[in-house]
């Protein structure tokens, strides 16, 4: 018996013999050697996104395209930043290695870690990069977080994640910029199953309609708010040809080395854990463990093992220890900021677990258009990896 997404499933427990992902990961399968399907997906993506000489050649083509499209413009790309390690490092690379002229964009929904805020100020000031912070309407931001607690799904930060992406697309549209850059890498963050990380604005809107008490502001191309559903993505990506890239896919990105660079050059301070540039992750991590039997460390450590940055035995020892993200003081701070009692929180915590499939997220329509999505991903209109993330990352 294994608990998967908070539900007891009558299957035998198994852990991957290569990484440390186990049967609690929805959609995981194992071959005759005990190696999981996510390891093979990692290897496939490594072939698509090499980080050696071949990768630098591909990356050079992308950077030259960004520069060409941005010629005679104030900015040639938008870089989303949070003050965390990955986004800080990619902004450093954008300016110092790629010689780009980025506009740095940050989305704040009221739970920013002050450490991350100072990190953003330090690097943008040192690099001479303009930083624009999009601050959400607090009534909407608060209500969305409560709505997702009521929805009883793992994606408790869905509103924030969509808000970040929407802000980047909105400012790109407003400034006439055709390229977005994010500091993401499957080699260090791992490959999340879709039921842990399904992200689309339609999901946000349906949950808010069912559980919210505040109506979200309407979408505008230059001010999308929390609206980044399939229609909006089609508008930005296909009609306006705004493309998103993750250059770290092609870099030999070792977090310890990157951390030394940003500490020495920009006085960067570690927020305390991955994702901890957003304090709300303390509450999310607690809910994940208690309600859903989800531990994102399995995901992240597995990525580092596959990439040769961590020994499997080390990872197995680390996951025995409590996750530092679950700071009771920060959890109480989050509840206080949301103006909800511990009793109310516990009541929502005890609701039956659900997934995005219990809501109108447009995923059924995605299945209908799956061949088209595969075609546009193969053609490069959207990143090739997008298709795999939505259709091959677990059931």
C-alpha cells in the first residue's frame, strides 16, 4: 500500500535504483533494472539540450536571434527573477556572458522573502538592469491562495506561478520584446509529475470561480493579471511570436559554483532553501507532506543524482531529515497574513485530496489537440520540452 497524492493505492512500494524517486510519485514506472521512467525522460532531454560544446552552439544561435530581434530596442529580452539562486544566476549570465540587454521582471503577491528582495536589488543595481516589480492586488492574491486550499489540490502556488509567467508575457508585449528568459533547469530541479505541477491560467480561473469570493480583474494584453490560459498563451506565443527560453538547459550548471559567483559579485544571500524566496512555500511544504505524501526533495535530489552532482547514498540520508522549509513560525505568519485561523486551516487540510483533473483546466481539450501541440513543439514555435511535460510526465 502506497500513498500517492494523498490517496492509498494498492501497489507494492518501489524506489528507483538510479535516482531516489519512488512509488509515491504519480505515474512512475520501472523497467526490469528498476530504473524509473523519469530517469529515461531526463536522458532524452539531455540529448535535446546538451550542455557541452554542442549545447553552447545551440545556445549561441538562440542568443544571436534574441540580439537580432532586439536591435534598436531598449531591451532585447525579459528575464523573470525572484531573488533566488537560479534566477539571480541567469540574470548574471544574460548580461555578463550573453551580452544581452534584459528587462528584469518580478511578481510579488505579498509573500516575498525580504532576503530575496535585497538580492534582486543588489544584482540589478550592480548590473545596471532595470527591475520592474508587478505587485498583485492583495485581495486577489489572498483569495486565490485560500481558494486553492479549499480546492484541496497540491498546486497551492498555482496563482503565483501563473502570475509570474503572465507578468513576463505582459511586459514583453508592452515593450515590444519577443523573448523571455527563465532560470530553470531540469538537471537541478528535476522532472515533476504533471499532477504536482500542472500550470495554466484556466486552472486558476476555474478554482477561483468555484471557491473564491473576489472576481479576478479582466485580461488585457499588457496587463494579463492571473490570466494565462490556453487562449492567452496562443495569443502571446503564436500570434505575437513571444518565445520563452531556459538557457540553463544548455549550461553546465552546478549550483555550488553558481552560488559562489553570485555571492562574490552581488552579495547574494541564500534564502534558506530552494523556493524560499517565497515564504508561502513553508506552508505548501507542510501541506504536501501531511496531506499528499509529497516531498519535492525526492524530485530535486533525483535530478542532481542523474546529473552527477550528488551521490545517491547522500540523497537517501538527507531525505531522512526534516525539511527546513517547514518552519512553524513562517507557517503561522502565512496563516496570519491570510487572516485565517489554525482551525479553519486544519479543516481544509482534512478535505479529501484532489488533482487538477477534478477541475476545468482545459486538459481534456489538450488531449484533443495533442497532435497539433506536438507539431508546434517540434517546429520550435513552443519549446519541444513542453509537449513532454504535459503528456509524458506521469498520469
